[in-house]
C-alpha cells in the first residue's frame, strides 16, 4: 500500500482498512494468560491488539511478496506462500507449526501446491477435513460449549456497569 499524502484527492484514498475485532484479540489474550494465572490490563490488551494487527499485516505483505516472486499466476495465496513468508521472516517455528496444522486439516496438497491432487481429494471426500458428519457435529458442539464457557466466564469477570 502506498502512503497517502495530505494533498491526495479524497476519492483516491484507500477504503477503511479491515481490522481484527478487538473482542477476538481480547479472547485470545485472555485465554493465553488465564492458563498462566494472569490477566491483561485494558492498556496492555489494547497494545497487544495493535501488535496482532501489525503482525498480520506484516506477514500478509511478506506472503504477497513471496507469491509474486514465485510468479504465482493465481490471485489466491496458498499455504506454501505463507510458510515461505514465515521462513523468510525468520519465524521458522511458526512455519513448521503451520505446516503440521495444514496437514492435519487435509490441506497438505495445497501446501505442496498440487492443485490436481487437491481437486481429486475434494471429489473423493465429502468434507475437506476428512471427518465424518458425526465427528464434525461433535467437534462443533465441543467448540460451542467452550465458547459458551468462555463467554460466561468473561461475563462473570466484568464489573457491573
């Protein structure tokens, strides 16, 4: 993205930038800190929110650069681009973790860039995850239950208005 000078015409300015919702960041921070028996002050939570936003922008920009260097004709960023970007940014531990998670989600073919294998896999499997309807329903119920517990805990922890 280019820098916008004050003299730029209003219609040439980019649209408002998409941001990660603060409540999403707050839930992530809260979950991570609660495991350690800690909490974040509102100022620290806001700072972590800004850090997360900048980190995502930084990795996304590097990912786009990697895709461009690889002369990717597709407009779609692939897992392999994100992995390469993380490695370029010397964040190999995250790249390794991402590859493991991608393989667990059934996107190993996409990580390798094998579009034909991915298309065959989609035709054969009803769900890209490889899970049955029953397993997906159980996982969904578990995630909903966890979200309810977290929301109730957050609600109970908030001081009355």
